[in-house]
């Protein structure tokens, strides 16, 4: 059940979002922006790769991947595939 409280909390860390319409809290939003920037740079350098392929492959970077970016990727993969 979606409640008013759920709409203002980040689904990953349960911290308050800056704006209820935002998907994530400030830190996870910045991580998502970084992830999207990396995807745009990848497309410019190497060509075609779907967003889904990109976020699946990015997990292979292991410890080179920041914790917040990893959390966003794992969240998006889980809810995209289920």
C-alpha cells in the first residue's frame, strides 16, 4: 500500500526526499545523475547499448563502483526485472 509517508521517503534508504515527486533522496539522486552521465558518455564513446544492459554490466566494476551508485543500480534492476 502506498501511503503519503512512502511518497516522501527514498525507496532505498528511507530518508526524506527533497521533493515528493523526486524518485530518490538527494544522495541517491546525485548517484543516479552520475550513472546517467556515465551512460551518455559510454554511448558517445562506444555506440549502442541499452540502459538495461548498461546497468547490468556496471555491476561488474565491483569495488570501483560507489556504494550509492551500486544501491541505485541494484534497486533499478530489482524493480525493473520483477
